[in-house]
C-alpha cells in the first residue's frame, strides 16, 4: 500500500547523491531519529544485506533490523523492516534532472498486519510527520559537502 511519497531536487549528480546516501555514517545528518546504521556482517551494502539501525525514539535508544530490498546504484536504494505488526518499505529513487542535479522521490509504504489495520490512519500521520523534512535535511547535508 503506497502510503505517501515526497519529492525534491538536489544539486548533485545521481552518482554523488547515491554515494552520500549509502555512506551509512552520514545517516544521522539527514535521517530522522537515526543515531547510527551499520551492515550486520560488516560486508558491503547490497541487496539482501541486513542493517542494524540505532534510533532515538521519544528519549529512548532502540534498535531495528532492516533489509536492503532495493539497491541499484545510482538509481534506487530501499530498506524494509517489520516491527510491532507493521511492515514499512522505504525507497529513494534518483533521476537525473534536465539542466543538472537529481530529482529524488522518497516512497513510504506501510502495511499493518492483523489488528494493526485499525491503527492505519495514526501510522500514516506519524510516518508523514517523521519524514516530512527528510529530503530537505538530505539536500542541506549533501549540498554542504564538496
């Protein structure tokens, strides 16, 4: 179920932007609530890789396990996780923009399981609020780099 998508233009090539986005130590600079991200087996980032995400959520430090389900440099990067009866899929699609830079689309899909369907409107509001400025933060972070 497509929950929502966001779009932005960033003044970097798709290759530069993809490299920045998939450099996991940069994640806290632009991803909401993320303190740290690292590949579980220490290997390269790739489709099927498991990533531990350390989050700051309402004053608590939590960890979540995500899977890289979409990895097509420099065009697509996506993660998926399931927790508390909800599967979330998050994907960034990078398209070269006419005249330079990259048009980025962030897609968020939320699939509640079981009785969690009853909370779908709340889940959607929470996710929209959490990710509302993520592309803005990404733009500011990557455009500060040279």
